[in-house]
């Protein structure tokens, strides 16, 4: 964008200073009016292009046909660079451990709704409603088997 502004500024400066110097030449060049008209036309075309691109992005017309199969439900950091993530694929949930350079499946279960209860204290969620509590329950079930 900066480059475009710089080029347009140089064209305007050239048109302003150089057309006056060439006025005494035998073959007259394009006048300031035609250069200005060309620049305004270019600006109108670019504005129309960016407007159409914005409308397409805004309407979602490009991505409307694609169905998202994989969905990240939740994640929690368990270390500085390690995370535990809950991924939904169709009607299944996969609990995975993610670290730099590796992804390990921790559990696989049918999709279920997480019941969100009222917080016990202001700003602190109940353990059953948090992802950490849910993960703890899943790991206890897995270790019991």
C-alpha cells in the first residue's frame, strides 16, 4: 500500500512539474488534466476491486460450500509449551496432548454435552463445569479400566 501511494505521489509530482517544462516543446505531452483523470480512474477501479473482495469475505460465499469436519472444542495449557486439547470429529471427541513436535491421543469417547453450572465464587467456575474437571473425570475413568 505504501508503494502504491509512493508511485501515485511520484506520478502527480512528475505531471505537475514536467508538463510545465514541456509546454515550450513542439510536441505537447499529456496535460495535467488527463494524468489526473487517469489516476482517479485507477483509484476508482482499485476501490471497486477491494469493495468486491470485502463483500465476498463478509458474505462467506467462498467458504459456504465447505463443511468443517474437525472442530476444536477446548484446550488448556499444562506447561509452558504443552497443551491438552479436546477435538470433535463428527460424533466423537478426542482428548489429545500437544507438545512441540508431537501429538498424542489421551482418550477417545462419544460426543457429549458439557453441562455448565453456575460458578461457586465470582470468576471461578465449578470444577465439573471446567475443562480441567472434565479431563480429570475422563482420566479417572480411563485409569479405572
